[in-house]
């Protein structure tokens, strides 16, 4: 039986949530689509992710934005065969409308992240680039964004260099 890439990525996120980052486990995100160019992740609006006005809490929105870009970066780093720990070093967020339904977080920066990975390997230097993530609530607002995020992704090749 062949497991889908989305299922594997969702399980990776859930394991990361259980073992290292409990906030991820709390929000229970799932990967809807993923390939080398983009990632779409969903967080359901439920009691644990709501705020006092019945829209998605800012912390849950942040988790979704972080993971949409982060999982795409992890996929591309893993494909490179190199060891890197993708981290985000800053974040800018614009909240445009209340997220009053299940929120889909989209990152379409695969080409940029691939180039970052290549540059980090080639130079051995830390590479920092902004990555854009858009949050939508398709059931209520179609493709209109409810929030837009810019996170600065930081990558450095930490693959051990062996000398003989």
C-alpha cells in the first residue's frame, strides 16, 4: 500500500507536535497538498483554536503560517540529502478579515526555497530569505485572504565535513 505524500507530511507534523512542539499537536494541522513548488495546510476552526469572538486565535494562525512554509522547506532540505534545520527568524503578519472557518495556509515559494538550499550548500553560509504565506477560509470567503504572512526563513548547511 502506497501512502500519499500529504499523509506522510501530516504524520511528520503530528510526530513533531507530540515529541518537540506541543502547540502543533494542540492545533492538529493537516497537509492538504504538497509538492516541490507549494504546500497547503489546514487547521480546523474548533474550540481549541477559537478566540473569544469565534474566529481563529492568533496563535493558531501563527502555527499554520509557520508550518506551511516550514514543511515545504523540510521537504526540499530532505531532498537535497544535506543536514539543515530550517528556522524562521522573524515574522510580519497582516490580518485582513476574521477567520471564521477552517483556515487553509498556502506557501508557493518552492522555487525560492530550492534556490536557498542550493546557495546554502554551495557557500556554506547562512541564507535568509522572506517566504510568503497566505491564509484563506474557502468555505466562507473563497480565495480572498484572511491573513498574509511574511516569515524570514533561515538555512545553513550543517552537514559534517569529513577530512581524511
